[in-house]
């Protein structure tokens, strides 16, 4: 079986004992967390990841979908405020 080409994405993933890419991402690595609260990893395609501390989930701000979701929430809140104060 052919091995995948060695590139940057492979190095951010965990490797099995034979040195092959396991397909798993180590999400608790300090280089992906800003201040221990904000998770940013462009190679991890999940939108929601478990929080590092406590219970719940947080957004993966390295995923473009997180920016779209945040823009939608801000737009919805702005619309509600505008309608409430304007009427």
C-alpha cells in the first residue's frame, strides 16, 4: 500500500507506531489553542470541538464555517435590535 505524500498536514496529525499517518488530530496540543479558550486549526475540518476546560463545545475558528456561523449570529442579533428599537 502506498504511503501518503509527506506534507505539512501529515505532520499535524498523530502517527501510529510504524510512523504512518493515523488520520487523528491531537486537539489538546497548545499550538492550536489561543489563551486556552480559542481553538484554531485549519487542518481539523470539524466545526465544533470539545472545550479544553470545563463542559461544552467551542468553535474551530480555523474552519471557514465558523466565520460564517458567527457572521450569521451577529447579523441576526443586529436585525433583532434594529427591529426592536426601530418599531
